[in-house]
């Protein structure tokens, strides 16, 4: 059974790794600052909930995929968080059946070609992404394994470099509803 951790209001230094199921509730009063080193928060435990946090200050390594939040688990709920000054926003790495909802994500203040993706799903399936705002991010990249995928997106993308790229097989079922404001390109490519 998952417990709930509600840290006292304040700023805490990352990086932090969650390896056991828990609900981490910042109640919109808790900041985790990566201080420019690596990924700010990594979730490796299934059925974890991350809500009401500000995650900021990831590292700047493209090779290491430094992110505000890295999810390497299934059934994770990420809701009502703010991620800013992060190279990559949320990176779901081989995670399935996760829900990413009502988050505000912005990249590092780099030129648009150097910003990481606001959202990256790498070989995950049945993830639900809804009501998120991506500001000044690179591509929102969704790369899925070749199987039936249910993915609903209802997100706002503001002043981001590539807005949205979907790389998947034709047989995948994808529903997309995206509001774009000042976004330069919407690209859908199947492989």
C-alpha cells in the first residue's frame, strides 16, 4: 500500500530517485531544485503519484537525457506540477499506463534548436497525456513500440520549436487534440 509524503513547504535539493510506490504531494508549496545536475526527479516505482511540485534546474546533458522528471515505471500519475528551467520536461522511458495531467512545462532559456523535448515517450504504451502546457520547449516527441496504442492529448503548446512529432506504426490508434499558440510546426510522421 502506498503512503503519502507531504514535505513541509520549501526548496529541496535534487536529484531525487523514488524507488518505492508513494504519493509525493507538494501541495504547490514544495520545490525540488536539481541545481543544474542530472535529472531532477526520477520515478522507478510503479503506481507512484507526483503532484503539486515545482521541479526546476536539470542538468544540460543531451546524452544523459537530463530532465525535470524521468519515469521508468508503470501506472504513475503526474498531476498539477510545474517544471521549469529543465532540458527535457517529462521523459517516460519504457513506461506504460501512466497519466500526465495538468502540468506546466518550460525548457531552459536556450535557442529553440537546443531545447529538449517538453514530453518524450520512449517505447511506452497506453499513456494518457492531457491538459498540459508546454512553453518554449523543443519537440514533444512520442515514439511508441509497434502495438496498439491509446494516447489522448489535449495540451497547449506555446512558442515551441517543433510542437509535436509522433513516430509510430500505422496500426497504432492515436487521438490528438492540440491547441497551438505561436507554434512553428505540427509534424506527424509514421514509420
